[in-house]
């Protein structure tokens, strides 16, 4: 897999790996943990791209990750999401 953290495939892989870490926790705690991790440790451009991927259907994102990215989306202004180039 490419080391380019900006590629959609890499972002999906990374987000799903984070999701696997939090998956054993209770549902709401897992979704919150994933969203918090993305917000704290991912660069703005990475967050924008994963949100844009979700807006385009979220293909290959695990269900918990999809929910977390939906929460993350709520924290980003619309102009931040729509200004990113994939």
C-alpha cells in the first residue's frame, strides 16, 4: 500500500484500522473514540478527504467508521469540506 496518506484508499485503510481498535467498546463509545481520534490526530486535509469520501457514498468504510465520520463532518464547516481536492 502506498505511503501517501492523502490517497483515498490509504485514508479508508487507516480509518478502518482505527475503527478496529475501538470496535470492542460499546457502540456509542467506539464511534465517539473514532471521531475523537480523527479530529485530534488527522490533519485537516485528511479529515476533509475522508468526509468527502463519505459524502460520495463512503465505499469500503466500516459501519462504525461511517458513523464516526458523520460526527466528524458536523465539526467541519461546509466550505472546508467542499474546498478539498481529491
